[in-house]
C-alpha cells in the first residue's frame, strides 16, 4: 500500500464507517426539493391517500437506482456522464444526449429556485423575483464551499439543511396525525383519472430525479478520490469534475485509495438506505399532511394556499416550520442541481464553464417564469413531469453499464439486480407513455 494512502487510512480509522457515509445524503437532498413538496402536497390535497403507493414505490426504485449510480462512481472513479462521454463516439449523438440532460437539469433548477422564492415570500414578504435571485446567490455560495473546502465540508452543510427540511415538513403530523387505516388503503396501486396519472408521474419525476442519478456517481467519485488525485483539485479550488478523464483500473484505484472496494460498497448500501429512509419518510409525511388536513380545502392547489390553510388549521408555528423547510429545500437542492449540471457538461462535452457563469445561465429561466407571473406551484409540478421524461435517458444507460464486466469487472450487477433495474425502467417508461396518451387524447 502506498505510504500516503496508508497514512490517510490511519487518520480515518477513528471515524471508520461514519467517515464513509455522506454522498447519498447529499444526493438525497434532490429527493426533497420544492418539486417534491408541490407534487406531494397537490396529490394529497386533491386525492387524499390515493397516491401513497406511488411515493413508496418511487422510494424503493430510487434505492436501487442510487446504489447503482454510486457503485459506478466508486468502482470506475468516474461519473455516469464521464463514462458515457467516453463511450458515445459520435459527436452529434453525444451533444444530443447532453442537450436532453441539460434541459432536465434546467427543469430541476426551475423547481428549486421557485421553491426558494416562494418560501422567502411566505416568510419575509420578499417579491418572488428577488427571492429567486437570493436563492441563486446562496446556492452559489454553497457550491463554493464544495470547490474550496472539498466534498466533506459540502456534505456537512447539506446534511444540516437536510435536518431542517425533515423537521420542517414532518412537524405538522405531530399536531394532526393521518388516519392509519386510510394510509394502509393508499398502498393499493390504482388511479382515478388522468389528473391522478399526471400527479403520479410528477411524484416519480420528483422522487427518481435524473440529475440525482448523474450527481450521485460524481459525488461518490469525488468523496473517495485517491489522496494524490484530490490534492490538486483542492489546491486549484475547482470541482473534481474538472479533472481530465483518465480512469484508473479498478484494482489500481483501490490500491490508491487504501480502502477496499467491497468495504466502500457495503458502506454505500448503508448510506443509500439511511438517506432514502429519511427522504421517503419526509415525502410521505408531506403527502399525508395534505391528505389529512388540506383535502377539500379551497386554494390548496398552490404552495401559498397550502401555507395559509396550515396556518389557519394547525396554527402559525406549523405553517412557519413548513415555510422554513421549503426554504432549506430550495437552497440545498439547487446547489446539488447546479453541481449535477456542471458534471453533465464536463462529462459529455468535455467543456469547463466557470461556476458563476453557469449558475447565472441556469438561473435565468426560473427568474423569467417568476417575472411573467406564472403560477409557481403549476410550474413546479410541470417541471417534475419534465424530469419524469428524462428518467429513461439516465436510468437505461446506468443499468446497461453496471451489468457490463468491461466496465465494473467483478462488481458488475447480478442477474437479479439487472432484472430489477429493467423492471423499474419499463414501469417508468410505460407510465410516461400512458401519460402522453392521456394528455393528447384528453382522457
């Protein structure tokens, strides 16, 4: 074992498994963005407990998908966009793939910036456009933590925001718990009409987010980069995603890290389990809060209306905590979204864009929507549907790559894992096909 790797391992020994946790927690922030809040609140207010099963199913599929993404980053030392950028030989095809991924990332940013703007308006009366700008600036500051202080510091900040999100969105259930029998009834898969299908696609788009698939592989890569590879990144003050694509063989990468790959993968399974247990519980809490307290209440088809209904029905404390959770959600998730967008561009186009410039470009669509007076909640829900259509383009390549021995070697997927990934892909693509048919036929 190289001397520097042995020393690094010795320094980490007291923390052991705890030191290995974190990337999934950051990726998990993407599962609690304002788009999730809007989709789950709207579903609960409009259909009560009907779509509980969608939230649960989405979280189960998300566990598998996020683990595969992290495994790809750990074993190869590359992100999913990097692997695809090397393997897609035709420039026009690589650019086309980048374009759809970039549009998905921008749709994500729209949801997150709008959510932060709405939260600032509810808490402090700040106009939506200015609230969106403030959200963008704060997210840039969080990204600078990642580039200047490294992956661990970035994780610490976002995990703190994750705690605030969990408390803010779950507190209302302690004041007005849902009907347990109806919750169990909501686990039976069914729809009522095309609107319920639209909301189901929105929930899944918000739960299984394409940019989270791209980001998690990069987060795992950055977090477990060999010390020698990580030092130049830290000194330069740039993201690890800006490193040239020169992957090491899995065995050489393991030696350089000084930590066995099986140990990292075991820790990653725990990391993903904890992160998605938190995210799934909070997402379910949001839907149940709306189902138990907002069903049939006028005006609850918007975040502002839901806030007002919570304030009138459960008191200002619950409503304020909800708004604080929404603000933390927007600030944290837009940082992860911008990180994913930068990784997508670098991995697929081999291009590096200054962080500030990229943040400004992706901020513009959200600010335009806010300036035009488009209903923020409608924009949030529709953005999640856009995300749902981007899922197959991230998920199918992920399943294909992680089953290949020439990519992951002995760590390639087992047949059962691949079958589960294929089943998830078929289900999601099928749901989107049905959604399209219903939208265009008016069914």
